[in-house]
C-alpha cells in the first residue's frame, strides 16, 4: 500500500519531504577525499610496495630487522661517507613487515646496491618459509661487482603454492669472503605497474571510494617531532636507494620511498587532486620558527615545493620533476599551511600563516590557500586574526559516536561570511575514550561508528556550499601487533590481506552517490534516540541531485535499533517508478576484520516507487542510499 503524505503523518510515521520547489545549494565537487600520513605503518609495511624492512640499514639499530642466516654467518656494520653498509659472510635474512607475502606465480623484483671481491659470486636471493626449510623462489646474482654496483634480479614463485603465505627473504653469500650491501629492496607487482609503486589491493580499496583529492603528507607527519624530523620534501625526491629516510612522529622509520613525487603519482592513479600541506615552521615538540627573517627559508622551501609540483621544465624545480620522471605538471589547486597549528600555544600562527600565504599568493595567485586554524569552533586563532583571509579553514573532529551524530547539524548555522570549510580530519571513534581501550580492541570502526560517520556526512553534504572538502582520518592501519598507533582507522591490512571497515563502506556509499545540487528536505515525526543525558533525532538524511543524469540520491541513516518506515514525499517534481537502494547494516558492535572482511558490506535492493509519495523501510542500525531518477 502506498501511503499519501497525510495518512503517513497521521499514522505517526517518519516523513521525509524532498522540496524541489526550493533552491538547493551546489554540492562541492571536492566534497569527499582522502587524508594520509605515515602512521600505523600506512606506507612502510602498508601501501608502499617495499617488502624489505630497513632496506638501507638506516634504522636504529642499523641492523634492526636483519638476522644472520645461521650461527656461522657473520655480519658487520660500517658507515662510508655517512652511508650505512653491511659486510656479510654466509647470509642474512629479512622478514619484512610482519612477514613477506608469497603468492603462487607472483613475480618479485629485487634491487641491490653491493660490492663483492673479484671472482666471488655475490649472492643468491630466495623467498622461503619462515624457518627456511622450503624455498619458493630463488635467483642468483651473477655479475662480478668489484666496485659498488646496482643490480636487480627477478624472483618468480612456483605455481603450485596452494595458498598465499608469509615468509622471509634470504640472501646467501660467500662464507670465505665478504660481500657488502648498502641497499636491499624487494617489490612485487604494484598498482598500474609503477616502479617503486603502491600495493594493489589497498589501491583498489582507495580507488573504489572515488576520492576527489588526497591531503598529504600530514597530519603530524608533516610537522615531525622536531625540525630534523619534519617532512623535508627535498630529501624525499631523487634516486630511491639514496633517500636517507626519517623518523615518523609515530615512532618508526620512514624510508621516504613514498616521497613527494610518489604522493603525487598516487593522486594521479586515483584520478584525485593533490591537496599539498607545506611545512609551516611548527613542530610537535612545541617549538616554532619565528615569523619574519627566520621563517624565510621555510617559505622559500614551500615555494620550491609548489614549483616542483606545478612548474614547467623551464623552472628549476619543475625541471627537477621532469628529470625525476614526470614531465607533466600536476593539477595542484590547494595548498595547506601547516597542520593543527592551534597547538602552537605561542600564538605565532597568524603571523606565520600571513607570511606563507602572501608569498604563495604573490607567486601563484590561482592557488587556494588553507589555514589550519581560524574556524568558528576549532582550535586556536580565528580567521579574523589573520591579515590575509584563508580560502578555506581546516577543522578536525575526532568524537564519540554520539557527539559525532550530534554534529550532523553543526554546519546548518555556520557563518556564511567567513572562509569555506575543509574538514581535513574527522572520525567517529566509538563509545567512551578510544585511547582507553585495550590494544586488542578493533583497530577499525564498527557499525555504530559508521552510522555516526554517516549522520555527520549528511550534515556536510547538506551544507556543501560552505563545507567544500572533507576527509576521514586516519586512513590506513596495519593490524599486526605493534602496527597501530591510532585507535580507530578506516582500512585494515596485514602482509597478505586487507579489508574496509563499516565506516569505509559508509564513506564509499556517500562519495560514490552524490549529486551536484542539494535538494532541501524536511524531516518530521522522526523517532528520538537518547543516551540517557541528551536526545538526538532517530533519522538523518541528505538529498542531492545530478543535473545532467537527473539521478536523485537520498541518503538515509537509521541509528534506531529497529526497522523504521519512512514516508518519502516529493514536492515539485516527479520521480521515476524504479529505485535502487544500497544499504549497510548490522548491530552497532558489528565490524569487519582481517579474516571476516565482508561481515558488514553493502547490499542492493530494487523497489518500485511512486512519483510523489512512497514508503521505504530502513533496516535497524543502517546507512542507505536510495537512488531514483527525476522525470
Ligand atoms: O590523524 C591522526 C592525527 O590526528 C594527525 O596526525 C594529527 O593531525 C591529528 O592530531
């Protein structure tokens, strides 16, 4: 039975009215993107395809993650012109990041920088079981290398390996004479076959989200614990084997193998735009570079960085990019000055921002400049403290599920006269203090958090005239013990497998199905939910329409633990008779993990609807998008 709006109201059903007679607001084409930094072994042991850990012996201690092949093997460390090297007799073993993935028929490319005495066959590489008893692939390095030489060799795993496993890389050398290594790298197939590229399964998950941009390189990773540990972009470009690497503030070594150019190529592989955060003189130890003369070299460094990204071959840094292998400039439109500078209690940010912003605008007037404080509610200075107004302000919100749901209406009443908003980090983090949870709790969000995330997204979508961009954080987590530094993260993985959390699917649902114009809505008779202290509505929604295809995307978030029938009333338009609904649902504690990756995942239903009024039944604890077409 189809209820007329009046009848639906009188029965007390929730009513959602889509009012096409009123103008909506344009939906920002950049609304949904991704944020990334080196945290939770996001790149090292994650997205970045390197499989050897401590490949250039720059970790602490230098031989960390390397073992002698057996008791009679000998390994000595030395440093030559500041570059670590190790001398080996017998053999060495590396187990990568919680194991090296070994798959039937897979191809691996090893690259080494080494030297061996005359007449000595330098080494044989093999991929083998953890105890070395089974060898899955093996290849000798034959060349004679009396000088330091870069060699590469392919290893191909035999086809009859029944299931993927994790194992180790063993390098066997002469026992009588020393072979020395400066660099040992191992990659398997990468996304788009990029040399020095990214892991395929993780890229597939990211690409499926259809992100419009990638905010990088941080986050705290941009700032570093100290000046020496900031993201110093110039040391992240050039030959990979010569990058020194640096310590991530999250407590482990970054090889910088995923450096500035690789970040940019990653955006290209996702068909997303770069949102480049430049170091702005504040580090996590609370120190800052004084605005003025002292800050000038850092401002120049940022201008050089931008030139590397968008300069043509006639410019110094543009030509460096061309030399590094990328002829075309990247499509950079947004530059962010620093990260969370509201934590700089000295109050220096407005002056630092002004200095960067003026220099950037003078040289690149078309770039949009983002400040990291200045919004209505978020940390530190107000934008009115700046002498030049940012184009966007980056606000970060990590909140409990309840508080995140409560923020669904936050932007309804935001100041439309100030800068636009970039919600550059945000996530619903469950119930209670996420840091207080035992290490064994899920590293990725559950369905309860996905519902809260979705509720918040309805608010950003409805207010996309002011909220131009948003990205969940953190994006990635290696779920092995010790892999995680942040409590709640979107996508989990180990060496072999990966999975999207319920929040991942909520993000994907929202970003895959969004129009270019909002449709004003009204919700009436919705049930109420309470946490004992306060009350919130029991339905969240946003509706957008694509002008060209006329597709109407109705987002419906049901936080109630029971079915909810919603009467949809359409004013000023007719909808076609067929609709598709894509839903994720599950009890609030439901989550995915490495061995149950699809427990919560989207499913589709088809339904017949009427042009002006129809009912839709939402499963308990669910996030849905109903796709219909304007006639
Ligand atoms: O996303 C994790 C961290 O949260 C980011 O590095 C930082 O910007 C924020 O405090």
